[in-house]
C-alpha cells in the first residue's frame, strides 16, 4: 500500500455488486475508456463536496440495495482523493445519525453521482 492510501475490503450483496458494475460500465461508456471501480468512485468523490444528502435518500437507497453479502470487493482510496472520500463518509454518518461502513458509503456515493448527473 502506498503512503497515504487506504485499502478498503468489503463483503457486499450480489445486487450491490451488480449496481457497482453497472455504474463502472456507464462511466466507461461516457468517457469511451474502460473505468475501474477505483476510477468510478474517485470521479464521484470529485463532486461529493457539493452533493446534498438527505436522510430519506440514504434510507431509500439502502432499502433498494441491501449491502450485506458475500461478494468480496477491494478498493484502494488514493492519497489524492482520500480527504474527499473521508469528508463524504462523515457527511453520510452525520445524516444517518450513526457510524457507517464503507460498503454502504461507496455504493451510496455512486448512486448520488448518478442521480446528480456526474456520470
């Protein structure tokens, strides 16, 4: 692991995995380049500071895409966007009223980016 990076390991549901795969595909089509999960999440993070988060949006998303599962996913958050990611993660925890796990934050970030037209 490079200095200043964070490796996130998570077990997610098949539905959540399919959602993330579709988001990577959507972003890849938009950019006409293959985009990894890391690139997709990083792009979503770039606009996360301006995203408004409502508790109802979070609850609705988690009801539609349960995150608990057995699909293993690894994500390296780079030093150049770690602060943006951590800021968004804290914002989600504040709105939700409790600590949140990365396996919920990452798909929710992607969902908001899609809804807000980031990709």
